[in-house]
C-alpha cells in the first residue's frame, strides 16, 4: 500500500527522465522514481543520492516488475561518446525484486561524469530467442538507448571514496624524543660537580 501511494504521488509530480510516465507494474523503489529531464529542470540533480565507489550501499536496489527475466544496468550520464555502462545483475528471474550492489562500477570513468542512473532491461528475448543487451543499439543517442529500457531510476552520484586515514597519517610530522639512556653533556656534568664541591665546603665550615 505504501509503495502504491508513493508511486501515485510521483506520477503527479514528475515526468520520467526518458519522457515516459512511471508504470505501476515496473518501477524502482530504491533509488526513487526518475525525475524530470535535466534540460527541463536542472534542479533534478539536487535530490541525487550519493553512492561511494567500491563500497556497498546500506540497502539493496529494489523495484517492482512484472517481467519474466530482467537485467539491471548502471548507466553513466553524459556525452554519448564518453559514457559507459556496467551490468549489476545479468538476467535474473523477474520474481526477484532487489539486488545487492558491491560498489563496483566496471569500466565507468567518473572523470567523464559522476552522475548515473539504473536501467532495467527485459531478458525475455527477441524473436530469435536472444537476450536483450543494452550495448546492442546502433543509435549512439543516449535517449534512444534509454527508450529500450523498461524503466529507469532517478539520477544518482558516484562518489570517489576519501583517502585512507592510515595512509595520510604517515606524512604527519611527529615529535621526536631523545632516548631515555642519552648521556648528559659535558657541561651539565661539570656543573653538577661544582655544586657538589660547594655543598661539601659548606658542610665542613658550618
């Protein structure tokens, strides 16, 4: 009931990133439903969730679907000539509604863009019985590629992990302390001897 209510609210608020209204039978739950195209509303990126590269998120990617078999693909957003894709789940049973991601982005180079989204393709096969492949599209336009996906997620950010704290601590300046068995200097030894003789003299005459 909660999922259906959330979907209905989003149907009223957004237009899909590929200009298709969300399908009640095929849509993402996490990440959320797609927002408007960036060309229509640049604020769409402000609600992007951050996912750290190489680190599994706290919860699995989840969806609702009536497909027999499906493939979940991580798609980089940007210029068609520089973006890459990475298959997260390859033709899994449609009865499964979530998958855990290990944080691997494959050949995606975030220097070409940190924004991405999830796309679900049907693996039911074409007339020749072959499985769908998101890379088997002769059109280089990314919007045409999206049109072959059954449904998409909202944009997300692929974030580079911070440097390891243990590595950064190596370069920190450390205060060096002399060894505990360091001998006293000659000047200190002479001063100590003079003080001792003075005390002896005082003790003799007084």
